[in-house]
């Protein structure tokens, strides 16, 4: 089942945003808020675990994030449009990306729509960004990241840059959201680029 939200503002192909069951629901919410502000058409795929984690971390966040999407697809709907490589999109980001979802992507185990859509993105040679949210990491996690990278994915863990002097959790989150947008060549003002030690 798909849920329709706001109509796209410019008719552009959508950016797929997936949320899986790792800690860090705020990253998905802030990304959706940024995409709406930048007038970027976004479709969402959200797992059941992502709903559960979001409710524990930030009650109401998932509902707010989904309200900003053009379309929300159920992870169980394996016949939804993103399950095919013929679905036109600007790429895909999974934020946050759990180790389970990373494993599904790295092993082409498309049990649900989220993993299947990611697999389609890779096979069609489009940009796939995985915001893997886990620490510390053991060798198995690192091997999965290496395998996903070899397949064409970008591993983008939420690592803050303190050279920008963040003053709030929002600043720290926005740094990662800005790095995600950079991967899709989407201009933003979420953080100030490094201009050298003397400020450029």
C-alpha cells in the first residue's frame, strides 16, 4: 500500500529516502525537512523496525517525516514501483541504515521493498548512500561495508565535523544531512564549508 503526500513541486524524478531500524531517526526527519525546504521531490520507504525505533527515540517524528514525502511505500509492498529498475529516480539514501539493512544490501538479500529498491539502485548504477549507524564495529560489519562499497554504494556514517563549531544537536545532525545532500549535488546551507585555517 502506498500513501500519497504533498504533490511534487517541479515534476523532477524523486530522491528515494529509506529509513530502517537503527538509532538515529532524527537524521531521517531532518533530511526530509531539508528536502522539503529545498523543494526536492522525495519518496519514502520505511521499515516496521524504523517505526518502532522512531517512536522510542522521537515520538511523532516518523509521522512528520512521512507527511513531507510525495509518496510513502510500505516495506512489505514488494510490487511497489521502486521494486523495479525501471523506476526513475535521482538515487537513494537509507538514513539511518541498520546493520541488518546493510547486510541485506551487501548480500543482495531483497526480502522487503527497502532492500529490493537499494538493489535496483545498484544494478542500474545510480547513487546509493548508506548512513550506517552503529558503533563500535567488528570485522563482520566492516566486511559488509567493504562489500557494499565494491558494489557501488557510498558508506556515510554520521560523523560530525567539529571544525564548524556546532552549538547544538541540530547543528551536529545538520552536518551529516548536508553531507548526504552533497552526494546528490543538492545545494544547501546546512553547514559552512571549510575555508582554511584563516577562514579563506
